[in-house]
């Protein structure tokens, strides 16, 4: 029996953790037991969470400081639970502010093997994080194919296991047709607008996106705007979009099958998209939707991040495909005039991005083994290599 302690603290981590657990069940023939912290998906795979995952899902400096004592208590409680359980391996899924502190405490008091799932973006900024991780992390599971050398240079084993986006179902032609029919779009061109999921970014981007919408609608009166709203900012987005021209269609969030299908169909129906910088660029690439990326931040954040950034692009499609085909407007460049011009050019000639998007999906693992299976196999091989457990 292989014993695994697995920790996730947010919805994306719960998904990764659940897929990893499913992979472990498959590869071990069920000869595996789990302890840890997770959400509903991980619980469906047999985990009894030590406490609700939401208690450690804290982002932002102010939020972390305001809940510092409670987080510190949970970090120590979790580390003690790992040591008491004496698992064959501890697998922490993203959430480095919490997970890596737990791993540090565990390593200080035991020889338990520690694996971190999702490599930090040391290729973009703060490269010293890899060296700090290496003091208490034995192995890293990377989502992006160019990440292993950065982790290995710091002394950790690193396995590229694929990105979960490659397993996302895409809209069928029938779903796309139904979406267009239900919303009275017909054959009109569709611009998908994705202003983000955090209040701070949405607050900065919505005014810019509104002016882009005005320019695009004036230039192309038949253009339809579709705005999927994240659950965390649904009210703000719906209120703002109601003032935009052209009767924008708001796609409301939800966990129901109908809501998931609606969002999937919106991505599939779009001719082009304007999106906040982030992993949504990979979702758009998976849906084969050409895109323009935009992002802005506070003046202080611009100064700090601008000095720390180590790459000339922040768009994952550009990075994974090793191209610069996706236009991006970041910081001072995040202005409606050039963004609208780029979207207009893209509507005229969308084909240029399609090869890069297809290459991105290929390099992320589309058509290959599921990332959850690859992650489980990498962890089992790491245990075997360390002489801790034979591979089933």
C-alpha cells in the first residue's frame, strides 16, 4: 500500500489533485491511500479533507497579513498531520505560500519525500525561488514543457506532465450553432471579451474594454460582443457591460452542465477574443480562438514587476509555441486605440495564430496520455528512484 498526503488550496489545485489521485488509483490498481486537504473533486476520489480547503485559499499581501495567525496555525497543524501520518510521499499542489511552508516544516523533522505540483514561474521573474524550494522539495511536476531545466539547475528532479487544458472538452458544431441561435447571433462575427476573474484586474480592465467595445462596434455594427463572467466578479461585470453598445451577451458562471456547456459554446462561437493575461490564453488556444491579450496594474506594481520580468512576453501561447504571434498590450500599452486596431486586423486575418495555437496544444500534451496519469507515474518513479517504493 502506497500512502500519499496531498494538499490543494484552490479550485484549480483541487482539479489537478483529483486527476493525480485518479492516476494513482489507476497505476496502483487501487493499492493507494490518501490523506490531506482538498476540495470536492479530491473528496470524490476518496480524500477526507483535514479541514475545508477554503481556509487556506488566500491571495494578496493584504489578505495574507489579515489572516496571518490563522494561516500560520493551519501550516503547523498540517505539517504535524503529515509527520503523524508518515506517508511515502507528500504532494503539494500549487498555492506555494502555504504548501512550501508546510514542506519546509516537514523536511526539518523527517525524511518524507516532498513533491510540488506546478513549477513556479522562475522563467518569468524571481529566479531565486527555485534555489529556495530545493532545500525542501525533492521533485517538481511541471505543467509547461520548458520548465524542467530551471528546476533541475537548482538541484530538483522535474518532470513535465502536461497541462490539464489539453483534456478540456471543446464545443461541438451543434453546441456552437445552438449558442448562436439562442442569442440571435446568426452569422454575425463574435468578439469574446474576458476581463479577468479578480476584482483588482477587472476594475482596471473593464473601462479599457468598454472603450474597445465602443470602437469595435462603431467600425463593425454587425459585431456581437460576448462576455463570460467569472463567479467572483459576476455582479461587477454584468453591471458594467449593461452600459456597453451593441447588446453584449453576458455568459453567467455556474457549475451546472448547462452553464459549462454555455461557456464552452461561447469560446467555440467566437471569431476572436480580447482577454486578460493569464491561463485563459491556453483555454482560447484549446478552442482554436485567435486572441489579443491585455493587462494593466497599479503604478507601483508596474515599476516592481517591470524591473523583475525576465521574458519579453507574458502570453503562454507565445512562450510555449516559441513565437510572438499573439499581440499583447501590457501596462502603459494597455490602451483602447491600439487594442482595437489589433482586434480589427485579427478579424481580417485570423489564420496567422492557428498554427501557433495547434503547436501549443501539441507541446502541452494534447493527444497523449492524460496529465493526471503522467503526474502519478512521475511520482511513483520518483519513489522508485529514491529506493522508497517499487513501481507497481
